[in-house]
């Protein structure tokens, strides 16, 4: 038995210290996980976490410097620098300790956002997909296995555009830690190996235009470099 069309390619990420690659299943994204960013979006930092998703095909392997095209139907493409978690295990109703056991590794990622389309959808109570889940909306850098770097709970997270710092914060300022967020999410959905979670962005989000170069890094995790074409 074959397929009636060629099967879609599996999105994969590079892994530090390995020739093998991490296959991406689902991408969950945490909304508003830094208080100062929640405020700049007009929200209340005490709200419980909420999630949206991107398709695995939105991943751009940014283990090395890469370029992405400026997407259609927007005039306000925003950068959101985020800590990315990749799961090697899973399960339902995970304790925080079990959630960390399920983590394969960490990376630096960008939750690229068509902010104009996101806000238009939000204001009408419509889904966020056009604003968040478009092609190449999830560039993710080299995965660092937790067996090598542990589980980062603090450290600078920053993004500069054309050498100018736009976003800077510290992982310790996340409202919901990785362990708390995974535990919470696992009550709603059984987590699986291959799941990727983007853990929210700090304040300072803003627009990029063709020709801009975004360079981000998280202390103890690594970096990412993405040019917009
Ligand atoms: Mn985000």
C-alpha cells in the first residue's frame, strides 16, 4: 500500500552534539507569560495560562542563520523571542516533576506574529490562526538536550534587531514556569514525544520589515539568527 500523494515532510530540529534530529509533532504556545508583556497587550498578569497552536509545518530549522520570507496579508509582522521546550516523553495529569522528566531539551525560538491579523481576530472573538499559525512562523534554533544543560529557570532572554536591543528580560520572570505550564497543559491534553512548547515572550515586541536581521539568545540555552526577506 502506498500513499495517493507524497506524504508531507516531517519538520525536524537540529540537536547539539548529535547527528540525529528531533521530529516535531505539535506546537503549543503559551500566551502572556511575562507580566510586562501581558500589560503591553492589555491583559491581567494573574490570569491562568492559555495556549494556542501552530502547525508543525510552521517550523523553520534555525540551528544556523536562516532567512524567512515576509508573509502575505500583513503590514505588522512582530517578533516574539521565546524559550522553546521539546518533549521526549509525555502523559496526562503530570506533576511538575513528571513534566520535567518528559523534557528532551530546550532551544531559542521566535513566535512570529501577524499582529494586525491577530488583533482583528481577537477583537471579533475569532480564532488566531491567521495571526499566529502561518508558514515559517516558528523559527527555532539548535536544541540543547536537558542532559547537557539541565532545566533553565533563570538567565537573560534577549532579542536585537539590526543590532538594536528590542526585548530583554529574564527567564525567572516567567509567570508560569516550564514545569508549571507543562503540568497545567497536560490536564487538558495528553502530551506526547515530539510536542514542542513555546513559553511566551517578554515585553518589547515590535515589527520587522524585509532586510531586518533578528538575533536572539537565552543564557545557558543558545541563540538564533533570522533575516527577513
Ligand atoms: Mn508568543
